[in-house]
C-alpha cells in the first residue's frame, strides 16, 4: 500500500492544549506515529513522560496505551521535519470585534513556513488548520504567511486544509473518534485525498469535502444552528412554565419526532455556554447578519428570566449547584451557573456556590444548573429545589422537599 494512504503516514500536532493533546492521543490510538509540539515545556514534558497535560476524560489512559507512538517537542521545526501532515491546533480567541483572532496562529505559521523552507521539496507537506478561523482566513493570511516564509506555493509544493473538529470538552476523544461527519476544506486534490485517508482510518464518518472558505462558513454555521435549537427549546420551556398542565418534555419530545428537526439538544433548560457555541454565534453575526445576535440576546435573557424565577420562589440562602458549562468537564467558560450567580449577586441576593458538589447544609434553596449524576446522591431534605432540567423528579415524592421543575407549570 502507498505510504500516504496508510497508518505509515506520520503526523504532527502543534498545540497540546484541551483539543490538541486528546487529538494527539486519538491519532496514536489508530496506529499513527504522532509528534506533538507546544511552546509550553511542561506540556511537552508531560506528554513525553506519559502524563496528561490537561484534564480530559480517558486522556491519561490513551497516552499510556499508545506511548510508543507518541513524542513531543517545543520546536516546530522538529515536528515539521518528522511529519507528512501537520495539524495546527492553536488558540484563536475572540477579538474586541467578536471575530476570531489570528494573533497566535500566524506566528506558528511563520515558523512552520521557515521549517518547510529547509525540508526537501520532494516531500509534499500538508498543513491542516484545526483551529476555528473566520471565513477567508485559511486561504488569505494563513496561506500567505506560510508561502512567504517557506518560499513554496500552496497546492504545488505544499498542501493546506481547513478541518475543524466538532467536539465538546469532557468528551473530546469520543467525539474525535466517532464524529457525525468530518468537515474538510482542501487547497487541492492531493491534499484532500491524503487528509481523507487519515480520517478514513479513524472512522467511517462521511466527509464533507469543499473549498476552505465554505468549510470556514460551515463550521460556525453548524454551531450557530445548534444555538438556535437550544434557544428554541428554552422558549418552549418558558411557554410551558406558564400554562396549566403543560410539560415541556412532552412537547419537545413530540416536536423532535419530526425527522426534519430531531431530538438532540431539544430539551429546555439553562442557557448554553462553553468555549465554542457563544463565540461562534457572535462570530457569525460579524458576517453582516442580525439573526445570530437575536439568538445570543435570547440566550443571555434566559439567565435573567431564571434569576427572576429564582428570586420569586426561593427561600433563604440560594445554593447554586453546577459551575461548569456541562457535566463531565471542569471548564467554566460562559457557564450558566456562573452567569446566574453573578446576576443574583448583582441584585443583592444571598447566594453560595458549590464547587465540589458538596451540599453545605446551610442553604434553604438549591438551583440545579446541570443534569449531573452526582446530584442524584444529594440529600435535599427540608429544602426548596429548583430544577431547570427536570433532572430530579423523584424529589417530588418527598413531602419535606419543595420541588419546582421548570417547564412544568404553573407553580
């Protein structure tokens, strides 16, 4: 078999953070030799010692099981000289204008280009941008930077692709190894074929191949649509909360039976958060459309609505349970729990926060901000429990507990 269409293909991963480190381990688990690179020496040392540099489900186990195919360096040149394909997984934070910044990725591309200058031109090296960027960035400043510093022309002596992952913290390895589909925007047919061969080794997921700019639009379009669906479900929750006999789970369950809609994410609860969805929605709005701003505004208003409800029905000190943006991760970026705490504190309401999932026993009201299985073991005797996710229905059978599920109204 041709080496470029098998696991003999050597891979590099630049950026060993929350996505890059799990990606490194996942690729190695499929038989690829993988060379990671990061400017943070502690992360590189951890990888080389078989330790997880970030907290992520199953990462430690994957690194141990595949350690013979994994190594890391702080030098991009070493990574590029080793690899046939290099995945760039650096941060692209939102700027003041809500667009994704290239402040970290362009210096990487400069060094990557300089490294290509000294690599044999017989080797058609491929650069895959995994970081989320704005439409036009891959074929624009990223390509131009690599070309300038490598002295090579994209599509002729090196390939370039945009292929972001659709993953969630806490399930990165699972999501990477079992995606719904793979998004791939390649500069040329050879690049598309070789990167496709990597993904086909990973899973049988369909590959949506297109131009880089269409892939860039698709990435933020998918996440904006997910935000739309979540917000729609939250609208149904508000409606059902006010109408006698209404139950949002019954309504959304039936709506989701329509194959054009589907049941995933169609469950009313708290606002969406995390490091991806909120910023992707805002980035979409910078492309000149107002609709994403409506979604973002509604999402933020969900916290205000919930704060109003909590103030009206709570008794005593309010204890907020759940400060990550979803169960199974320690990531608190844009979490609904943090947002509710800040809003209630702004209003002067007495609150406590639960960081370690330990009920302190001093609060009179608990607000369950995450459907976390840990909460099933709590004792809420004698308290008020407000449950936006309707996750603890068994509490309704305890006469000592005032259980208030949202979306089942009125209360």
